[in-house]
C-alpha cells in the first residue's frame, strides 16, 4: 500500500463517535483501521488503512488495486496489510488494536479459518472455501500475532473517524488503480 498524499497528520477528532467495543480505560499505542472498497462488486477494488499512534492520526495508506476484485477480497487484503503493520508495531513494543467493519473478514480469519485448515481448507459441507489465496496467509499471520493483538469490529458508515478515513483510502486506491504493498 502507498502512503496517502500530504496532509496525513492531524489531531484525532475527540468528538467522533466511539466504537461499540471501546471500554473505558482501554487504550492502545497503535489503532489501525482497515477497509476495502469495490465498485461494482466484481470490479475495481482497493484497500485502505488509517493508523493512529498515541491517539493521533499518523498515517493514511491506500492501494492493492484489483480490477476484478470483490468487496470480500478488498476487505481481506486490507486486513492482511493491517496485520503486517501490526507486526511491525508489536516488534517495536506497541500495543495494537485493529478495527475492521467486515464481519465476514474478522470471522473468516479469527474464527472459521482454524477449522477450514483442519479440513484441508474446506467448509463443513466439503466445498472449497472462497478466497483461499488471501485467507491462508492472512490466517497464518494472525495466528502468529493473536496473543499480542486485539481485533475489534467497528460499525461501518457510522461516522467513526478512523473507519471513514480507511474507507476513503480504499476508494482512492481503487480510483487511482494503485497497486502497492507494504
């Protein structure tokens, strides 16, 4: 993914809505919001991230353009890149929480993939899972980090600043046809 154009550092809007999962006193050194966008669904897809360090917006990222992407592949790619960013942050001693608005993505990686792996990447009915080329490496990376990482669902299109910014970056990546990886 590529870093966004200038103007990427600003103060976090203290009046922005809190995520449903936020608990009083719960703080993280690094908060990563990730999102994917695709228009039309099976079409131009991109992924984006908004990274907050110590409560301040620090970076915006966009990219991973796919001309034949889907909403799910865009969301999975964004989550995979967020895990890569989390790995770097954790290595520097930071506490990290990743926010994702895709229940499919968070469930696929944190809940379902372990069973799919045991069944040879197949569903209970024996059908092959969709998107194994993204799910397998993403799940492996998640497994290596999960003891040092918090994953949180954030409601999409609800005015949560970090999620809205990640969504804009994902759309920008698709519009710019930008294909960059961290």
